[in-house]
């Protein structure tokens, strides 16, 4: 039986044919700035060193967005392009593109929240970055055009709904993360990704509720403790809980611990720094 042609397949083939080989390493670098972990790290640093409310709200929305992608990928259960076209190692489902959806959400949050330049210029820069990341997924042969287009549309719709529902309240953002985390857990059949993102949502939501206040760190010693002492530990635990083949219970606890640790880190740094 002949497989049903994928919408936009020919466009993807054309794009890969016209991109010169010497540009491939550039697209490999571009695709990395669409990684969900990249945005979480940015939002955590914003939370630590700039604006606690803004950063924690962004963290909650980022977790919710990751959970939404996990649920959608499992629901549609769409295979990726042939391994023969893939330039980088990849696994999992194809639709929608996690990088296209996540970068739309991540750069959309930054464009909306930051106060650098005009809002129009921020949105323009975000749009260019998202388009390049989406293009990189097609160039690298790990997604169809339909995957990245759908991902960008889903990301925009998610942001519009999330900003309206949460009104920049971190607590509401973590409630949203819990809702989508539970959805991802159920729809994915308690897959590794579903368990991991639910763990992150639970750890973030419970810790935010438990915090009375988040101190503003002024001393250099406290800031260095965050960057040199706490951040590497959180990155290591997060890598183990998401990238390694570990038991589901460990994935849940590790991701919950990473989010709890990230939110509580300024309190620890003030106390011991």
C-alpha cells in the first residue's frame, strides 16, 4: 500500500537541494537556540538576576508549552522524515515541531516581556529568529514543512491564550503548567517526556506556593554561588532526568527537583552566600 504523501514534502526537498553544504553547520548552530532547555535557562537567569515575577511567569509558561508539545506529538503520532535525510541524530515524533513551537513561545515571551527597543522591533527580531529555527529543522532533514508551520501557529495561539489567562501572574502560569503537564502525562501514556514535564510542573508549582518572598541578591558572592555552585548542579540533574534512559520515577523527581531548586536558589544563595 502506498503511503499518503506529506503536505509540503516537495517544498522541503527543494529547500534541502538549494542550501549549499557549507551552510549546514550554521543551521546546526541555529537549531540549538530553539532548544527548550535554552529558553528555560534564559528565564531562570532572568528570575535570578533581573525580575522575579517576570522570570517565574516565563518559566511557568515555558513548562506549559513543553507539555503541550509532548501531548500533541504523542496524539498525532506522526513519523519523521526518512533517516536518510537527517543531518543530525533525532528520535521521537514529527508533528508538530517542538523547536518551532517552543521557539515561538520562548522568543514570543521575550519579545513581549523585555523592555529593549520598541515592541515592533522586538517582535520583528523574534519572528526572524523563529523563522530561521523553523527553517533549520527542514534543512537538517528532521521535520517536514507542515511540522514547522503548524508549530509556529500553535505557539502563537498558545501565547495569546496563556497571556490572557495568566495576566502575568506567576501562580496562574504554574497552574497552567500543571494542567498541561497532567495532559501530557495522560496523552503520552506516562512516557518519559510526559513524566519529566509533569515533574517540572509539580516542582515549580509547589515551590512557588511555598516561597514567602524571593530576595534580590546584591552581593557578588551570592551571585557567584548561583552561577558557579548551583547552576551546574541543576544542569547536571536536568540532563540526567531528561536525556538519559533512567527510570520514570527518577525522571519525575529529577525534573521536579530542578524546578524547585531553580526557584528556591536565590533564597539559598542569600543565606549561604
